[in-house]
C-alpha cells in the first residue's frame, strides 16, 4: 500500500507538471535557476583560481590554456562549444627606459619600471611571466624634454594651463590616470604639441587615505603598482578597420593605421604612483590649483615646465597573433533563429582576478546551471549563446572581429547582448543598459538576494540611497558590448558588483586580492551569475519579448532637458524635430504594449496556442527597434560608431554620452563661433530626430 501511494503521488506530481502551461513551466525553471540547489560558490572560486593561476595576456600560451579550460567547462555542461580564431595585430614591449634629470643640478635618476612582488606572494614563481609595464600600440620612439604636469590630461586641463600661460609644446607631459581614457590622454597631449607622455596612478585616486596600508595588507594599490593598458582609440584589429581579420584578408600597414590618427603619434609610458610623485618633486613653476593637488602627505604639485627633464624611450613590437573566442550554443526549441547572447572576455594584462575573470567565473557558473536545467528537462524557446572573448584589453578585438564577420546574421536575429566584464570588484550592484531592458534588470534584482545582506534583495540595497535604481548608459570602448550596440544596434546591458577597484590592470589583481577584499566567500559572484542568467532566461523563454520602449521614450525626454541646457544660449538651434520624434516614439511604445495586452487577453490561459505568426511579427518589431537608432554614416569623426543615441564623446572613449554627435558638434561650435559650425549642430539634431522617428515606425510595424 505504501509503495502504491508513493507511485500515485509521484504520478500526480508528474501529471500536474505536464499540465502546466509553457509560461508556468518556464517560471518553474527560472526559479530553480536562482535557487541554492543549483548555485555553487565553491565551484565559482575553483574556476577563478584556475583561470588566474598564471598571467594570460592575449596571444600567450597561458591565455590559450585558459580558453581550453573554458571549453572544458562548457562541454561538460552539455553545451555544444567551438573556438573561432582570428589573426590580429597585437603589440608587446621590446624595450623601455625612463630617466629623470634635474637641469639645475645635473643629477639624474633611472626608473626601474617594475612592479614589486610582496612577501608570501603565491605567484612569485610566475611573476616573470607578467608583461613589462607598457601601453599597447604606443608609438615607438624617444622623447626628451622638460616636464609639464597636466592633471588628468583632459581638454579642459590644457585650457587651464593656457590660462596660466603654460606652453606644452616640445615638453613631456605628466598626467594622472582617471576621468578619461588613457588613449585620449596621449592624443590630447599630442594635439597640444607635447612630444611624450607619462601617466601615473596618483595615491589620492588609488591609495586610500594617507595613513592607509596597501595590498596585501589592505586593498589599495602598492606604491610600485602600475596600470597597464592600451592607447588605441578605436575598437577591433587596427589593421582591419570595419572588417574581420579572417585568413588572408585585406590588412592595413601600421603606417596606414597611423595616418588614420587612431594610434598615438608620440611615445608614452605608464608608471607607478611612487615614480609619479618623484617626477612631481622635480617640477617647478606655478602652483597647480587645489583640485589638481595630491593627498595630504604629497608634495606641492606645480605645473612646470621643468626644471625636471624626462628622457622617455619606448620600442614596441607589432605581431600578427592568433586569438581565440570560445562560443557555446544552446539551441532554441521553438525559435532557434533568435539569439540571446551572453559575453565576457578572458584575456588579462596580468592575472585578471577582477578584470575580467570574475566575469568569466560568473559566465561558467551560468553555463553550469543551464546544464543542470537541461538535465531536468528545460529547453530554451530561443537560442542562448555564451561567448568568451579574447583580446578585449587591446581594444575589444575578439568580440569586434566576430561581430564584423557575422554582422548581417546578428543584425537580423539577435534579441539582446548581455555583457559582464569585471563581475566583482567589491560591494554594491550597478547596471548600465539600453532603456528598454531596465525593467527586466530591476525585476531580476528583486528576485535575487543581496550577497552582503541576505535579509533583503539586491534591488533593496541598490535603492537604499536613491529613490529609484540608477542606470548608467553604455558608451564607447569600455567593454565588449560596443560592437553589438554601437556598431549594429542590438539592445545591450552590462552588470557588475563594485565600482572601480584600486589594483586595476596591475599585477596585484590576483586571486589573493579577490579572496581578501573583492569577494571572500564568492557570494557576489553567485549573485552576479543569478541576475545575469535570469535576465537571459526571460529573454530566451518569454513568449513576448519583455522590452519596454515606454522607458526608452521617457529616458530620451530626460536627456532632452540636459541637451536643452547645453545649448540654451543658442537661439539658432531648433530642437523641436527631436521633441516631435520622441513623442511619436512614446505613442508607438504605448500602442505595441496595448497590442500585447490585447493578444494575451483574447487567449486567456491558452496563451501558448496563440497565433505564432502574429506574436513573431510583434517580437520582431520589439527586437529591431534598437537597430533603427543607428545611422550608416555613424558619429561625426568616428563613423564606426553607428548609434546616434548612446555612444562615446570624441574626447573620451570611456564615457557615455546621450546624443554624442550633437554634443561634440556643439563643443566644436562653441570653439569656432562660426555660422557653419552651428549649422553642423542643427544637422546633427535632424539626424537624431530621424533615427528616433525610424524607431517609432519599426515599433508601429506600418509603412508611411
């Protein structure tokens, strides 16, 4: 009798499961995905430890080993996986030197340009594999000149120097890391006539308080720590701009690349905070303003020029190297030709525990959970693609080459791209996204517990200090979402825990730093994987794509207020075309939302039997509307970036700017004060108004 009753109970459970609607079945799997039964912080920790046991710069044997490890985890999770390789131009340091001479005393000092190991360093045996500190794609050459201190090396910093009567021509600029992309720091110095650039990590920005200790005792960057990084201003392989580096492809020479102005034309080097302070002490001249000064125990910062003289010499080696993207595909059961893509890069300047392998560990955690769901019977409605990119640090190369090679099929089939780069650098959830994805991310954070306070959700902690969640916008060459969003027009998002971390791009970004300061019990990694995967599951499984373009229209209206303030004194600029287009987008968004509700209401609980062609057509409109925000001519001066709503400023590749073409044109017009320049601003306004109107037409699904 007991056995019979158990069998009857099991049959009842199985029958009730089979009678669930597809929507309820999906909900069951989605809840299971974020449950404790599937998540595993021990596995995440083990994966990160394996991925970071050696430095693994792009093109290295160690990075190929890391790729093989990613392949093994994906395949063991029952995810068909392949490697897509590209032959791309990478740069490595061949020789470097930096000598400081005091022109008054004729004394000189030669910097050793080394990051020091620490006592008890478990990676001491592989420290020699860390690439010498350098700027990738820096100009080879020698620069000898008086030093000028230029704060963060921004355009506005040089304007301040001019106000002080400081001439930068034929000098070597010393600038701090921060605020803008390092490649822009070098480019701005060149534009001002400098012959070389040294960029350092100031203690005030990277070392905590004056009394603070540093890693391994505390989280701060050690005095010898150096931020390595690239200085190429665009994305993708510099020798194949706009097309993929496949086999015997067309390829520009580096001389041709230089003529394009996207690689620096003067040499540069990164140095430590300790070395930067030594150079600061050699500079005389006027005292810099208060906000240019360092920490309390730092010397007084003066702007120069001299009497310190820097002799900077750098020789780089350009090679064509093979990089490897790892691609795992879970094919959709009903719509295999619709893609939800998750991406993270693998290559690191050194060990990369935060950047990027906290994200890689989260990606593998998502993959392992999806593998477990498949064993329990789950199949996605749409295809899920897991991508582990290579050579991102050099300029988002791996993802860009893949997107350029597959541009047309991705443009016609991709629902969204979900990026995680540095998944965990500390506490505090943050997200950047195109506006139609905001509600989905909010919903996911409401479902996942805060890893630092299990009594509340991530959403609760995210909104503690704000009345509503604060979303960033996706700008330029920060991470692998750029080719998807800015080049093709695919809805995109990027999530992480922590905002910045002091050992960024240094050899101290290792597993020890993560276990001590970043995420000691790896619960933040688990939470990042939960939010990331849950958003992907909803996009893959929901009958209607869960996009909200009303949020997009609202965000554009808010952005218009900022734009209006930016050019409020210029009566000659007419913004009414943009206001009108945004109004049309708002109406189209409301209309498609109503259409979804009508279809759902007419079918009731039999929603899975609804007219699939009608649903498909409506979803296509939701999917393709983002594409309409692109323009084939791209942004003024940076045409690879096709998205006219969100993108980088010409003067800061790291930043995100709403209506970047308009802002850049307005900045130029204020400088030139000519009728022609303000006419260009009006032209950019018309361009943006047109793409917004195109998006509303796509959402409406009707020809004019």
